[in-house]
C-alpha cells in the first residue's frame, strides 16, 4: 500500500508549483517560503517546525525577517484554496465575505 498516494493529486501539485515559483522569485527555499506564508496567514498563530538537525533549524529560521508580497501571498492562497461542497460552501462564502479566510 502506498500511503503517499492520497497526496499525489492535482491539489498537491498545484500548491507545490506555486510554492516553487514563489521560492524562485524571492530566492528562498520552498520550506522557507511555506513557513513565511504561514507566519503571514490569518488564523495561524504559531507554525510548528520539525527540525531534526541544526542545519534544518537554521534553514527554517531563515523564514522570518522578510515578507512575501501581497501578490505572492495571493498566488499561494489561490493555489491552496480547496473546493468546498454544499452545504459547507455556504458557510465558507460567509466567512470569506467577513474576511475570516
């Protein structure tokens, strides 16, 4: 059984493509962009990093002290936007209209 297969889908690849595109533009690693994206996202109070080595910790710490531009945040947010089905889409639309996500 391939446990990773449920993540091998169009949504995952769309997010990864956007992540790598933004990382190239800002000259940071995809991991640094992902953490920075979370740091700038509404509703995320403290991203959790899972560094196992000092090298990984130092790389992850390179995620702060800079900011993604609004258009880069929009690119990542749009790429990661999930399709919501009825009846949940009604609540999602209301939350978006109130600026909650």
